[in-house]
């Protein structure tokens, strides 16, 4: 799997430059946490908290931040 990781404090993908989690990161996370939805939600919750704090420290928090981190999980 290609590593599509967040670049802090921007929270853009280090590989493709898209807002993290990018499309490939979502696929990779889905595979890594297959059958472990609660663990995935916990991981994303921690990352969301870090992203929120990073953005709040440097300016406005993106309005789509919550949707970016949690909107793709079914």
C-alpha cells in the first residue's frame, strides 16, 4: 500500500497533496481496519482532534473538517 499520510499542520496528504484523508488514504484505512470499525473511528477521532487543534492555532478551522474525517465511514 502507498502511504498517504497527513502533513501537519496543513493536514494535506504528503503523497498527493489532497486534503487528508485523501481517497487513497480512505481505501488504505478501510483495508487496515477491516472488521474493526470502532478502532477506525477511534483513530480518526484522535486525528480529527489533532487537525482541529492545528487549524485553530493557525486560523479558521475548515468547515468540512468533520465531514472529511467521518463522512466516508458507513
